[in-house]
C-alpha cells in the first residue's frame, strides 16, 4: 500500500472555489431572467471552504425562499465539484431587478392623441436659460443696489452708471457703435427665439413606449453601435462606419465575397437592428460597399453536367 506521504496532495485554490460558486448561483437563478450574475469571494482552509456571494434577485420574488434555494444549490454543487466541506454560503442581496417590459414593435393605433409621444424630445435648454438668467440678475441687481444707495444712503451714483449715461447721451442712432450694439442685441434675441421653437437634443430619437403618456428615447450613438455590430457580423465585412440621422448611412469595406449580395445582407442586417429599437419613424438605410485592396472576385460556380471522366467513357462507348 502506498504511503500517505507518497500519494501527493490536491489543493483547490480560492479562485477556483469562487468561480464554481458563482456559476452554481447562476444555475440556481437560471429560470429567473431578471437576475444578474453573482459575484463573490471564497477562502479555503484545509478541507473546508467558506463562500460569500452578492446576487441581484428579480422583483417580485419571495426573498427568503429564493435565498435558501440559492444556498442549498451552491453548497451542494460546490461540494460535489471540489470535494470540500462547504457550509451554507453567505448570500447578500444587493438589488431587486424588476422584470423587463417588452416594447411593442409599433405604437398601437387605438392610443389617444394626448398619449402619443412627440416625434422629437425637447430640451429643457438649461445652460442657455441659466446664462441668460445670470446675466440679467447681475445687471438688474447692480442697478438696483446703486439706486438704493443713491436714494436711501444719499451717496453719489456709481462711476459705471455715470459713464454709461454719458456714453448714451453722446452717441446717436446712426453711430457705428450703437448700430453694432443693436445688431448684437438682435442676434441674441433671434438666438433666444430659435432655442424656444426648436426641440434640440438631436442626439436622441423617440421610440415606441409601452404605455400612453410615456416618452421613451434612445441615444443615436447607441443606435449606431447596434447597427455597427449587426453589420459587422455579415461575412466578408471589414471596416464599418455608421451615421444615424434622418436616414442611416452605412459604409463598409468588403474583403471577400460578392458585392451585390453583401450589400443586400448589410441592408437587411441594418434594418433588423433598427427594428429592434422600436423606432416611431422608419428610417431608410443607405449602404455603400467599398472593395478592399485584397478583394478578389468570387470564382464562378461550375456548370452542372457529367464529370470529364464520365463524359469520356460515354464517347468511347458510343464509338464502339
């Protein structure tokens, strides 16, 4: 019989136990789509291990029952695979994730008019409004303080107000400086009007909402990334450039394959990616395929017919 010192020692690393426990927690929560992958820590001391896991559970769900189920599965599965003695792991519920709401492919036609989302998301214009309010507050505040000091404190008017009054008295309507100042004021007013009547937030596009009076939007860079990933999966495609505006422009570089067929596949992949975003307005897809320097035309497929050897045998038999 081999001595114990000669049989060797099997050591299971902490990282291995942690990965197995995380995978076992994922198996226990596999039937709950809202749950996220667990993250944890493990420590091994001899033939005994301790595991702590942080999980995100779906909502609504019975927390105590779900946690006990995860503990039983993780302890049994980890002990079975590692051969270590594992007590019930410590489970920490970090968040509750509600079940995802499936967005319909198109807005229902029976929705009331007041519940329809706008074609564009309007911006609150926070920065321009804040700048305008700050400038107006500073000017009116300085003038009010000076007037109070003059009439209540019997102090002389501020130098800047006296200089402004003298400058206005010495310059008429036709003076170039007055004309420039008026043009600047008109431009500022026109800018304020444009900000008031335009929606802004050109980087967002509205999508179909699951309920009336709900405005949902998606960032255009996210749409471009989604289309880029879908088009990049087409065989033969190299570099991909996507620009999403009123229409979606896709420029790809073809490394191998048929150009016309690849263009049709690119358009189909882009349209499918756009449809997954549930847009309120259908966007046309324009694809441009550029051949790379290493591209070669595909070889023509052989015509159907008998093999050369079979054809030769047929000729010989006919001659005989």
